[in-house]
C-alpha cells in the first residue's frame, strides 16, 4: 500500500506538480484523470485497485492451471496441498505467499 501511494503521488506531481515556488498550469481537472478514456478522461485508475485486480487474477489462475510448474513450485515451497489449496470454507486461511 505504501508503494501504491508513492506511485500515485508521482502521478499527481507529474500532472499538477505545484510547489511553494512555482505553480504549474493544470491542463486537466482531477475528476477527469480517473474517468475512462471513452468518457473524456485520461483513464488513469487507482494503482491499489489495479494491484488488487491483478492479485485476484493470479489467484484465479493459480486455481485453474493445475499442471503449471510455477504452481508446483509454490505448493512445494510453502507446503500447500495441491488438491485442496485454500478454497475450502471450513479452514480458510490466506496462503503465506499472498
């Protein structure tokens, strides 16, 4: 989360890089930055939201791809049973690699 906040701070500085000495011209409104490109915005989403989406995609892929070598390595490295993994509701625990 700290890294995501720093990246967003860099983005804001690039777009509106004001400081105490000099004020930059703001070519875009803050509300237009997050809008989709099709709606007239820049399409720059929140870094934290994108990170969570990519993590969810990785978990989904981990569950669906049974025979990939990286799945076997992760399961062996962290002692996760390949057949049950972490989807059982009875003893749900976050895997240590997340």
